[in-house]
């Protein structure tokens, strides 16, 4: 019996890689979005694999994609936290300067 590649396994891996790369290169939200897409593809692929275990190969790509997507989502969350803290501090300084009446900040 010839084994076929698992449908969605390469998509899960690709989107998992993209979630990490886009978090570092572009911005965090895109990495988070691709991380959730990767988790969705991994879940579908695991469901297909569980229905017919011996027919498909490539479950390793699904597991790797799932781990990479979790890492990408975590990095995107950390990026979002630093983004909010950075602009929160800037806004706090501006509000403090305005409330003191010092227009030369």
C-alpha cells in the first residue's frame, strides 16, 4: 500500500515558520495570525491522520508546525506587550508634561 502525504501537514509547517519569521521581520500581529492559521491546519491534519493512521505520512511536520506556531504566538504576545508598554510610557510622559503646564517637553 502506497502512503500519501498528509493533507495540510506542509501548510501547518509553513505557517508555523511564517509566524516566527513575520513576528521578527514585520510586526507581531501578522505572526500571531499565521500562528493561529497553523494551529487550525495542524488540527485538521491530525484529525485526518487519526481517521486513517497507516495511509498518510508527514505527521512530524504537523507536530513541528504546532510547536512553531505556539512559539510564534508567544513571541507575538511578547511583542504586543512591549509595544503597549513603550507607547504607554510615552503617553504617560506627555500627559504628565501637559498637566504640569510645561509646553516645552
